[in-house]
C-alpha cells in the first residue's frame, strides 16, 4: 500500500537523533493503548494503517486495567478485554497484546506504561497511537510531559480534520505526528449500546470477538429489556 500524502515514515530519524525504536534492535514498536471493550475494526484499521504508514514492525495493543480517563458505565473485566483483544489481533503477525496494564493494580497510567516499555531501550522514544478524540484530553492526563518525553504521540486524523488546532497541547507545538487515515466510524460504546438492544456486532468486530462476547454474555440486553 502506498503512503498517504500527509504522512511521513517514523522510520527515518534526523541524522544523529535516536528515532522511535532506537535502542531496541531493529524492531520498531508502536504502542496502542485503549479500553478495548470490545476491540473493533476501527482499532484494527488504525493500527494497521499506522504500521504501514510509519514503517513500524510491530504494534503492541495494551488493554487498560482501570482506564483513568473514562468511564462512568460498567466495564468488562480486564481478563475478558485482554482475551477479546488477543482474538482481534490473531492472524496479524505484526500485532501483539501486552498485559502490562491489565495486570497492574490501580489506574492504568500511560506514563507508567511508556516508562516501563522505554526501560527496555533507554534512548528510545515509542510511537504511541491515539485517536483524535482521546488526544483531545491529553493535557489532562497523568504526567503528559513524561509521556511526551518518552513517546512520540501519533494522532489519527481524518483528512481535513480540525483536531490539530483543537488541542492546547498541539498548539504549544509539542511533538505530535499527525497520521491522516480514512477512519472507520465505529466505537466500542456504540457497539455496547447496540448489543444492549439485542443487536449484533457482525462486520464491526472480528467474528471471533463477537463469538467470545456472546459466549460470555458481555454486552447482551439487560434482563427484562425487550429487543429493539
Ligand atoms: P468507547 O466508545 O467506549 O469510548 P472506543 O471505541 O473509543 O471506546 P477505546 O478502546 O477507548 O475505544 O480506544 C482506544 C484508542 O482507539 C483511542 O485512542 C481511541 O481514540 C482510538 N479509536 C477508537 N475508535 C476508533 C476508530 N473508529 N478509529 C480510529 N481510532 C479509534
């Protein structure tokens, strides 16, 4: 696949500068955190787009144990979200799942995750993949400066999106790589809402994820509620 016009590969650092993935052999690793409740084709499409556009060797999906930025409603158990994410990435040898956050107690702070991952290669800066919606709140995250020191923020944007200007962080000119991508309008919350009305997730999540969610009754209609 050829590269989208607005995107530059992360693979070629400035001469003398440690590029993303430096210090960890030849493997260029991208990190993709999320709640993944459930993982859907929007996540997979973004990860694969980033992998090819930025010439990454691997994308590590990191399901949060307790996501600090969200969320009011009930959350599926981390074991289920990890299992579904593993099923979702199955078949793509460049994708892997980390249980680093799912195993950790307390809120899953991205700062701690990038600290841990960067410890494997101290001079490295990790590409951290984010949707534009998630990035919009970045300055309110725990230790955003620490994250930005150790990671390159890679923010997925629709072509022509205005999100670049919407973020205070981006206005301050901090290092952000904007990743133009076609995007798929699917979200986990919309899928959960559909499932709660008795509707399926087919063609919006991998079949194995839909089967897992059904088997474990993760998102079905609440007792007493009629199918829409
Ligand atoms: P929810 O609807 O419950 O908020 P979500 O669909 O946004 O969930 P998350 O697991 O919270 O999924 O998202 C993980 C990351 O993936 C975030 O950076 C988010 O912005 C990004 N993301 C989510 N959906 C999409 C999508 N359709 N296309 C591109 N990026 C997405």
